[in-house]
DNA sequence: AGCACGCCGACT
DNA sequence: GTCGGCGTGCTC
C-alpha cells in the first residue's frame, strides 16, 4: 500500500495544490485516475504527480483512496515534470499546465475517423550532394544526438542555404537512435512543403500533425498515434511542443524568430523554453533555425548558451539580391506623392518586359488605413478597441482590424457634421487597383487575409503565381514567408516605415527580419534578383543593414540600444495584468502590487512602470490595468515567486480582481 | 469550482 | 416549528 500526490481537475485557484491519496496499485507519475474529492459525490479526475509519498502527519485520518485508473489515457513522467515547471515559471495553475499535454477533450473520440494528410502525396526529393556547410552542420548535430548531449544549436543560414535538408538528415539520425522528433513551424498553413518532404522521406505512418485548426477528432487521433509510439515525428505550430512523445531526441524550431512562438493566451508560455525544459529531462538536442535570428537568441549564442552554426552560402550559388533603398522624401520633393517611386516604376517595367515576375509587399490590408475629418481632425476609431478603422472598398465598410467589427462608411463627420472626410494611408486593396491601372496588360493578384481566408485559397493564389498566370503579386506578410518561386526578378517593399513605426522595442528587429525575408523571395532561380525598399527614413540602421544583407551590423547596433534601454535580452519584461469589473479595484490592486514589490527589496525593483490601462484589452464589462517590470536577467524566477505570493494573498482574501502574469509579452505598446 | 453547512426570515 | 435564502469555508 502506498501514497501518491495528485493534481485535481478543478478550475479554481484555491485547489491549485497537490493532494495525497492512498492506493494499493503501482501507479506511475503521469497516470490519470478518478478520486473522491470534497463533499461532492461525483468522482473527480486526478493526475498523479508524485509516487512513493510519505503523507504529512497532519493529514492523518483525512486521506482517501484512488477509486479508478484510466486505462486509455496517461502522461509520461517527463510531461508532469514539465507541467510542474511551467506552473512555477509562468505563474499558472497545475491544471492549466496539464491541459497543454492532453488531447483537447475527453469524449472527443466520437465522430468519424479521419487522417489529416490521408491523400497527401510524399514528395521524393532527389538528394543532391550536400554542400560543405550542410555536411558540417549535419555532422555536429548528429554527433550531439548520438552522444546524448544537451545542446541547443542556433542554425543561422541565409535564405536558400538549405536548412530544411539539414533538418531532414538530423531527423534521420535521431530516429536511428530510437528516439523521437518534434518539428515546430510558425504557421502550419504555409508548411505544406515540409510536410510533403517528411512524408516522402519517412512515410506517412511516422508523422503526426498537431495544430489548433484540426477538428477535435483529428487532434485526438493524432495525439494517440504519438502517445502509442505509432508515429515518432510530430510536426505542428507552437502547441506541437507539447506532443506526447516519449524519448524525445530532437526538437526543431524553424524560423525561430517568429512571434507566433509566443503564446498570447493563458498559459502564456515561450515555446523555446518549454522545448528546452523537455529536452533537459531527455538529454535531447534542439535546432533553432533562421536566416535572421532573434536578437535574444543571437546574444545567447554569443554567450555560449547556444552553439552557433552558420551557413552563409546559397544552395544554388546565386548571389543574394541587390537591395536598393529609395528615399521617399525626395520623391515627394520631386512632386511624386504616389505609392511608386520613379525607381520602382522603372524597374517594374523593365522586369515585366524581361518576362520576370514581381512581388510587391505592403504590411497593411484594406483600401485606406486612416479615415479622418478634414475640418475637425476627428479620426474614425473602433468604439470598443480604440484602434483606427480601415476602409475596405469591396466590402464598402470601415473595419476594425482588431475585433473585426464592421461599420458603415460615414457621409458626414460624426463629431462636427462636416462633409470633408479624408481617406488617407494606402493599403493592399488600393495598391492592387493602382497596379491594375498602371499595368493593365499584366495580370496581377492580391494575397492577404481578405483575398485568402483559408489554406486552400492561399494555395490557389500561390499556384497561379507559380505557373506564371499572375505576373504581379501584391501582398502582406503572407508573401514574405517561405514562398519559393524561381521567376521572381523584382521585389518591392512599398513602405518599410509601417513596421518601423510600431511603438514596440522590437520594431527595428521586426523590420530587419521582414525586409530580409521579403528580399529573399527575389532571385531564387539562376539569375540574381533585385529588391527596392521605399522609406521615409532610409537612413535607419535596420534598413541599411538589411539592404547590405548584414545581420552582424544590425545586431551590433540593436544590442547597444537594448542594453542602454534595459530591454531583453538584458532584462525580462514582466507584464502583470489586473482585471476587474470595478475599474478602481483594478487600479488600486495594481498600485498596491507595484508598491509592495518595491518594498520587498527585490533587485532593481525601481524599474516598475505603471499602473496604466492596458491598451490591448477589450472587455465588455470589465477593466484591465497593468504594471510592467523590467526585471534584470537572472531574477525572473524570484519576481514570479513574489507575484504568485501576492496573488495567493488576494485569492485568500477573496478580492474580485484577477491577476495574470505575462513574461516578455507578444505585443507591447 | 462545487458542494454542504449554517444562521436568518416567512410559510403550511 | 421547518422550508429554503445564499454567505462562508473546505477539499488529501
């Protein structure tokens, strides 16, 4: 007869603890059981976190017995270990952490059985000879896998250097060692190519796909195939990091710099952290792949926390495209207030007459992005989100890009009644119109969330471009990522300032990454491509570095700013959110929390900003305020510990204010 | 979160 | 007397 510690399936923060039960069965950590709990008569689900427990003396007479054991569903020991760690690190409950590792809902095994990639045909890639750089990368990674070294490789490879082939070889070696693999990608919809290649190499049986757009039934089945060992390769967006695989030998994070790896809902985890933690328990290896590593990751490589592998040569030896920065202020002075600079227009004509295709990039959807009154200056904003509304011509409506609500186009200013409404700021919809006017003989298409609402539509537009039926492709972020078209001779970045002017400490980093990536769409065939970047601030260091394909130069400058301003990687930004139905309670609690932290003598506690209202919050009848802590590196756990303590006291006092902790949040304004 | 206990007011 | 309002507090 023995004792185990359980986490009880219960949403309340009051029961976020381990509970001791008696059992005569031999239960492993990760087992799922049914137990009596509290006064209720219904049995509750429990998760075994610890076994061989010696019960605390004060529990004498209180301990009850495990009633049932779930025969179909269980976690591994590593999974509960990681869940417990997540609770500490992200300030979440055991239950929230455990749910990450379980299939969506019990009982979802109903419905028709369906395999997500049933009719996907594997792509048998002829295996070219690897380049010298690729061979070396594969050798280093393979060695680490074989020797069970806990290593994290930062694979920094220019666009077209063949990172995917390195992944494939590393996967093969890991499988040969009898261990399993997780491949993470920023957006599964744009990952068809990788999945096909995986199927071609390793067979459909070995692969399971995990992402949030699968049906419940599909997710349940894929989860089981991984848990049972039928499939040993999991591929997915960030939730794939929770794949229920035993003996993980390798985790690959492709395009590691992408912001989609940070979860924006509870639990607000960082994918790379969870991955590293899981590998720690398994002695596994991680590959972080990118042409433009995040500043945080590259600094870690410089400090030796990650091991850097560089691949600077393109696979087909075509030189990187030539990037030209165009000063739009000069265009304006010369009387051109259009969206095309004379240089871009000239190059477009040249490109088209040479039979080459063009990609135009603009990071703004819609027709006009700023609607205001000429006489009183009132700007049209979403009444709920407070964000500028965007005019969409085809829909003939103003749309809020945050909440998606539509509003009729005003004839007169709602504030002063003037008829002079100004439609400023061009978006992709208008660019498409202008392109069709300027180049009526060359078919063009637009690829953004308005023209392509699902994967199939995205694919359709891409196929049309790949086959040359479309000559000019206009698009948002969607065209920046992963497109591999041979015949693109020219890429135009219409307004590089859009991402540069976002009030976030990462705006320079994002801009550098974006420009580098879009530029990488040009000249993937035999001939060198050309890129034109239009900007009102062409002297910006991030743009200049991107134009020279000089990551190092960008990094040198950016890291100085981060240091000076005390931003990551030199600090962790801890955002603490206070949500309440009473605004004064949210403000008060936030203020008390900030004051309490300052008094608690934590290192550098003077770097606490706020409280202030959370600009990103849209709640019907509740209010949210936040404080922001620039937490010095290495003190993060201590701060989280204190915040959890503060919250626990509030919970015990029954205060009607909810506290959420977000470390290094996804968006910061 | 549930769920029972308990300490008050208005009913057959 | 006792039925039931929901405030209070505990769950191994």
